[in-house]
C-alpha cells in the first residue's frame, strides 16, 4: 500500500461509523489522509477514529445528522479546525427500508429521500462553500458521492432507495457543472451487493416483507443470478475505487458515476 498516496488530503466522511464509511476512513488514513468521521452514531465514529489514531494516522469523530444543515456545517468546520482545510468530501451516509411498490408509504419515501438525497445535497453545498473559501489555487478539491447500481435501474421492492440514488447521479452531473469553475470535481461510485451492516438489515427486511424465504437468500440469489463474478462484495472490494477518486489520479475526471458491482450493470 502506498502510504503517501493521499498525503496532505483532509477528508470528511459521512456515515463513518460502520460499513463502507468506516472501511474507507481507515483506508484513506493508511494512505496518508487526515480524516473526520461523521455519523449519528458518534460512538461508532469514535471507535473507528481510535483505530486510525492507534495505527499512527490522524482522525477525529463528530456527531452528524446529514439532514441537518447546521450539523453538516459544524462537521465541515470541525474538519478545518482540526486539520486546517477540507480537500475531499465523501457523501457516504445512506439508509434503506424495503417495501413492495404498492405498500410504500409517504413516511418511508420521505425518510429515505431525506438521508440519501437531501443529505448529499447539503453535504455537497457545505463542503463546496468551504472549498471555495480556501481558493481554487489550492485545489483540485474532490466531492465524492456514493451512488448505487440503483442509480441506473430500480427493483419493485426498493423504489424509494432507487429514487434517492438516481438523485445522487443527478447531483453528480449538476454539481460537476456548477463547481468546475472553482476547481472542484464531483464524481461517484456505485456499489452493488455489499455485505455490510446495512445489507444485513436489508436482508432481514426482505424476508419480513415476503420477498425472500430465509435470511441470506437475497445475497446468494443476486450473486448467482445477477452478478457476473458470482459473488457479493465486501467493503474491501470498494475502497480502492474510493481512494482513486480522492487521489490526484482522478484529477481529470468530473461528472462521472462508475459501477463497482462485479458486473451487475453495464454502462
């Protein structure tokens, strides 16, 4: 591993308490980045930050509800206070609660949209304001949004989630156009079936609504029937792409969402 690949980068990661956010935070730090981990689960972020610091990296943890602009602004400010600037914003926080199409409620739809779409918009805006203040000569700055295979398609049991991830793609495209003059790039990656705490709960929920008969069946069937590589993924399969987008290697990319899904969606 190149321990200097992200040296000098200061990063704010939303949803950093567990799953992909935690794994990416540790990976970024191992490559030289200084990391602020934000989540409604502060204790989880503190655990991740401790692992990073114990390993010789630099990390802090903050409480962050991505739907609250004041908390997002405070997280950006905490990153700058701790590390002097913010160079990379990773909008990773997300939730899902599957419901069959005719059963979707206003509450279900709004909650998912609020976290997965509105939360991304607020994160992009507050990070971009700080990046602009720092001056374009100190860039390029990176905003990275986590999309999904469901940024490109939808299934009947996760329509609100698909709507939110289609919105993420729109914000990647629109944000890239809006922010390029400030030396800010906006890109994203779209995971498929990733075995994290989020998917473990999703798997249980899919059984509860009758989509599958037993736990584990969703991941196994998707792997065999829809993933060319015939296996679901783990955070370790995704972190390299996240690091690429945070590094200078992606400086000439903007407005792009690429899939990291084992071959589920062809572009």
